[in-house]
C-alpha cells in the first residue's frame, strides 16, 4: 500500500546533498525505508545533482585542489540510496546513543537520542498508547515525524506507519493516537516545544523537549 504523506522534494534534495542535520536525516531515512517512491525520487535527484556537477566548466589546473576538495565533500558521506534501506528500528538506530526511557503519563513515554555534538534539533522516540491525545503544543521551528508503528491524526490529516509529517512554527496541534494499536514515532524537532496547556507545561521538564 502506498503511503499518504511524503517529504517535500526540497527536503529530499537536502538529504541527498547531505545538508540535513543528523536528527532530521534519521527521520527521513525512516520514511525512505518504507517508501520506494521517495527512494526512487531521491536517487533521481542525486543523479541530477551528479549531472549538474559534471556539466560545470572544467576547473583550470590551478584549481585542481578545489575540485579534489569538492569531490571529497561529495563522495564519502553520501549514503548509497539505490540500495534498499532496512527500515527495522534496530538497524535504523544502530550506532545511536539512546537516553533512558522517560515515563510521562500512562502509555506515554519518550526516549531521546543523545546528539554527538551540538544540535539545533531534539530527536526522540515517542510512544503513545492507543486513543491517547498529546497536550496541545506549538513549535519553535521545523518538526519532522515518521510513524514507525500505529497511527495518529491531527488537524493536518491522518498519519499511518511509514508516513512522514512535517511541521513548522505555524503548526499548533494536539495529535491523537489512533485506537487499537500504540503509536511509535521518530521525531526531530527544532528547539523546544511551546506548550499550550497546563499538563503540557507540567510534563515538559520531564520530557526535556
Ligand atoms: Zn515517500
């Protein structure tokens, strides 16, 4: 079954070019693991990028060092997007340092990924029991979400397993986990959440997001 919600082409391009910070890139990778369409699109964008690079006027010999430096930037870090990406959680989070599970309320917990260096993004797994609604909140910047298990909905739509949700500082929402199955999401949020409810403000110091 094809997915309902996908990242923008601009975001895929940033990913292909290695311009995304680690947290958002990880969320995008989770989606790519579940979405052959976006994998194909990312590979296409990467190929277009390669053609554009090749079409640049040849650097004079004196600029050889620059060309070699550029090649080094381009080459090693790029994931091989034509290879199938394992979507399984252990594979996706292999090598990540996961913090302790923080219990927030019955059926509601999160686990932060410890960033390697300074990061503008908080990245975490959020588990929500079936039928639970999250406190109403806004954002200081971009928010990227990939649903790993279950489903949730908010005013912008319904998001099932594999779907990619993208928000910004305009988005204020209170996501509701669908009945039946717990919802597990990988989330990367720029800055802190803006809590719009008392319960949210009470939970925020515990959650640390
Ligand atoms: Zn997709």
